[in-house]
C-alpha cells in the first residue's frame, strides 16, 4: 500500500491524479478464514483493522451486504464525545476518544477529526443538576468537562436563543472541549484501507444468509456468494442484529428503529462547535463543507425501512428553531434514515454469546459513531481472545439476565 | 406518515398515536417461579421481526385506548388492526 503524503500528492498531480492506487482490493472470498466480521460499517472495519494490527490475525474477512460505510456509518451526525455518566461507559468512550486523537496518523488517512467542543444544554433545574453531576463524574474519570453558564454560552455562540422568555430557556450547559466531529465516510474508508493493507479481505455485495454450527460451535457462514468456513464470527450489523441473531436461534434485547438525520444547503461558516439539547431534543453542527448537520430522536415504532416519518422531521426542526431562530430560513438539502439497534439501557452489547465462536457487537442505538475506534478495539480483543477486555466486560449479553444494567438512558448527555 | 385505523375512532394520523412495543407479551402469572433467564427474557428480549410484526399502539391524543396492529416493519404497511385480547385473523396465538 502506497503511503499518502505530500510527496505522493505531488507525484500523482504530475499524472493528473489518474494513477492513484485503489484504496483497497476487491478480492474473491476464500474457502476459509480464521475469523469473519459480518458488517462493513465503521465498527466492523475497525474490528478487522485491530484484529490484524493488534492481534496478528490477518487471514480474516469483512463481509458487507451492500458497500462499506453505506449503512449507519454514512447516515449519522458524526458527533464525537466521551462525557458519559457511568464509569463503565465513560471508560469505554474515553478509550475511543484517545484512539480518535491519533487516528489520522495511525491510519495514514485524514478522518478530519475536529475537536471543536460539544455543548450539552440544560433547560430545567433538574437538567442542571444532572449536568453538574455528570461533569463532576467525568472529571473524576479523567475526562475533560466543565459547566458553563448561559452568559458564557451567549458569548461563545452569539446567535443561540438565550432569551429567558423562550419556551425552554437555556439555563446552562456542559462543555467537553475535546469533543467534536469527524468525517464519517473517511472513517470507514480509512479503516478499510488500513485493514486491507494488512491483508484483510473486504468483500462487498456479500450478504450473510445463514450461520452453520456443529453443536454449540460455529463452523461457518452461508453467504450470497457461497459457503465460507470459519471458527469465529464477529457480528457488527447495527439495525440488522436481530436478523442475524435469529439465524443462530438467539433472542436479543434489541429493537430496531429508524433514526433520521438532515443536512441543510451549505452556508457560510456560522457554527464552530457542536450543540446538543436533550430537553428540546435536537443536535446540530456545521460541516467543513458548510451545511448544517442536524439530528434528533428515533421514530417511535420498530422499523427496518431506511427512511423516517414526517412528524419526526417536524419535531426535529422545531427543536432546532427553538435553539437557533436564525436558522429558520435555511433549507434542508437532504434527509435520510438509518436503522439503529436500541437496547433497553441505551448501552451496547459487546461480547461472547452462548454459542462458541459467535460474538456480537451491537446495541449502540443512536450513539455508535463516536465509539467507532474504541468499539473495534475492544471487540477485536474479544474475538481474538474469546473473552472480553476489561473495558467491555460489563457490556455483556448476560447483563439482561443478571440485571446488572448500565443505565445510561437519561444519564448520558443526550438525546438517545 | 402512517395512517392508523383506530378500532374506536377510525383512521387518524400517526402523530396522534404512540407505539407501545411488541404485542402479546403476557406478564408471567407467578413471577417467583421463573428462572433468571425466563424473567430476563420477559423483561428485555424482543422478537424485533423484519417483516410482519404484531405490536401495540396507544391512541394517546384520541380515545387513549390501546389496541394491536399487524404492521410490516419494512414497508410500514398496516394489514390489520385488532383489539387487545384478540389475535390477527388466521392466527391463533
């Protein structure tokens, strides 16, 4: 794999950029692999990359039904933060944040990680208490965070509606300076290119249609491109988790919901940070291209159709209008829906299953993008060692039987 | 937007309703006799069907009554609406 650098850019400029090496191969599936990752989104590709780079497993493949990064990886609002309340999630997301901070260098691919800070607004006294508690918890866990007042918010974002007369007045916020955004497509492409250069086969247009077992041990996967033998299957398929689980006769504590996102027409730079609000339920940032990237909550019903309902669009826009009346005449360019796998406690499931050799990484719900590198890192450890890393040990499937839930629902900064 | 035929009020916009999750999950009559596995399954595990799904809806901004809907989770088509305690046509359980 040729390294990207200022010199490779100059060299390729001489040939009018027509001779760039392909970023990854398109190999035919082999008969057998040491491990197979099902799902070529950010998390799956990151898992494959860390399996190859950290655990020396290079005879592995990533199977993707469509094209890599074509699912939720390319359908989210790209926010990265690690200011979660509970120790288990704070440590997991902070691991991810640390990986983000060196990711472009490690992958030799610019993922455009921009630490522009994340505000989580509070609109009620209870919001403020929760925010202060969360900021304090974050600081005890070594995660940056501060409480900011309405005046400080107005100074930093002059056009946000801080009027005390608004329906949901802004009373304060938490601010995580190291939070920010990253380019979602580049994350998938960067991990794919880096994994491919370590020998990982990335096989697109290859749908898994069955899981073969010998007793309680997996032996391979049936795919739309034939049977592939493998002793280890790591499933990272977000909204399709229950579909794959059913192939292995597992029941999951997961429900799939559409989650919508929006981008506006490009406008001149106006918003240089990320603003999220739990109470009015919306979040917004501005991409480097100039469009406002907007998201909100899930559609309330189970759904696998990658689109969303109109009343959710209306709800999202009214939330954004409440916070930013100045955006009222900005037109939305595009809207789309991704299928998110929602867990009862709004925390992921990353671990082993009762079936040997079958591992699941799912349940990220509405907030998986920020965890992409960390999720891949701990899941690679889990698949390679047949046991979870201490960072993801608490995120087991068994917690729904033992009752040891990690109750981030409501405790997390946003908008789940 | 879905157009949902409430068995009592007729067709109304989805925005009047709240989806109340998978239908036909009966509360165990004797919870103390359940194993942890069974109790966890009752509380948390869901069928999450891709295709025809039986679910409960609540007419929150209308008659405020619950009812069941047989809906396709891919096309979002509603095939049948039936009352609590009943089953879809042709299905016994």
